[in-house]
C-alpha cells in the first residue's frame, strides 16, 4: 500500500529537520511498506522542538504550501546576554545588567504585533551572494542581511506568565503584600526571563523577534527555549514522538499514524466532481460553466482528492494534481 498523507512529528531538540525526514524513511522501511517520497513542511532548527509536518507520497506536492503557512511558537527570552546566534548555542557578544519590569514587557509587546520590519539572524539559512549566511558567519566573515517585512499576528505571555495589561491596578493595590506596578513609588518586579507565544507569518525569525524585544526594553537577550506549537493547520495535539513512530514501525502499523492528504488543505473548500469531470481534471483539462464562486478548491471524486484547482469566472485551472488510487473510474 502506497503511503500518501502527513505524519506530524513532535521533533525533539538536537535533531535537524533533514534528520527527522531520515527517521521517517527508516520507519517506512522497517514497516515493510513500499518506498515513498518524503519531505518536511518547514525547517525547524536543531535547537528548537515541536511540530514538524512530514509529507509522504502525493502530500509532498503540498509541502510548498506548508512552507508558506503561518506558524505559532512558544519561546523563552533570557535577559542580560546577547549571543551571536541569538540563542543558547552561540557566544556572548553583549551584556547588560538591566532587567526590564514585567509591566514594561507587557506594554512593549503591542509594538511588535502587525506588520513589522525585521533583520534576520546572521546565523540563518538565507543566502548572501549564493552562500548560506551561517556558513559565512562561521568563517568569521561579516554578514549583512536586508531588513524584511513580516507579520506577527499575535504576541503575548505564555500560560502561567502574568500579563499586567490584563490585570486592573486595583487588584494589586488592594492585595496585601503585592505592589501595584502602575504606582511609580512601588518596587518593580524585574524579569530575568519571560516566556511568550507568537503567531507569525512565513519568514519570521523568533530569534530576531526576541532580540528586538530586548532592545526595545533597553537591554539585551537571547532565546533559551523554542517550541513550535502549530504549523499551518497542524497542532501539537496531532504530533507524535519518535518513540511512537518507532513502535508503530516495528508493529507494521505506520498507516495508523497517517493523516490524510487533505488535512494539509484545511480551510480550502471541496469541489465535488462526477467521474467524467474528475477524469478531465486528472488529465489537466479545463472545466467551464462551474457555478461556484472564484477561489481555490480541492476537487474531489467520491471524497478522494483529485487536484487543487483555481476557479475563476466559472472556469477551473489545475494548480496541483494528485495521483491517488480510485480518483476517477
């Protein structure tokens, strides 16, 4: 049986995305299943953990869409030291004794939501004159990356962190032993570190976001913990550990972990076709006189995806065709 669909891995720290793909390929071999195309839907740094969508078979045709999708991250920003890599792996390049008040952190976050300008880390996979920026940086060469526009859809405190914007000052003023952060005469609660959650567009670097938040607070910092909790439509609730992957491979039940190809098209409406139209779409032919409104659709026959199509003015255009069994009869 050919594998077509998604495996959502909960990637551990210390493992690269390419290595994760290799582990899935090995699991397929151990299960005795036919060889399949395997790719990932968005690089996750070795020091990061969390949701890594792995596309199998025909789902690899959607990997590019997954790269362009929004992502959500939880990360810890440690104040006081900035590293050259902007994470815990690098060497310290700047230090500061200043620790920001929690109220100041709460207030500054709104300035980093919406469309913002960001300079990517020099230790990144971006290319400069045809070479990876991190390769140049490791050689000690000066790396200058252009500022880019990215979108931070939301940014706030992780569960368990106190958001001073959501607490009335009187709640502090009337509670014995707790200072009011809005009272300038009260002692400030200073933060050594803070854990935040950000929902961001493609191309956003959390390490750069953390650096810029620290600078806006008059100090420096770096990321000590980074977890991706959502990638496109996939969340950590759907993610499986490498142990579970290995166990299912040994039991030859890898298919039980597979999400269908269309799970990667969440939010795209289905366009049900009859057998004749499904066959036409499979052959790349245009369908005319369609009554549906313009937009992107997942064309299906008997609930099996046939193609991703763009409908405009009643005419369909195949964006990406799928070669799945029993698509058209």
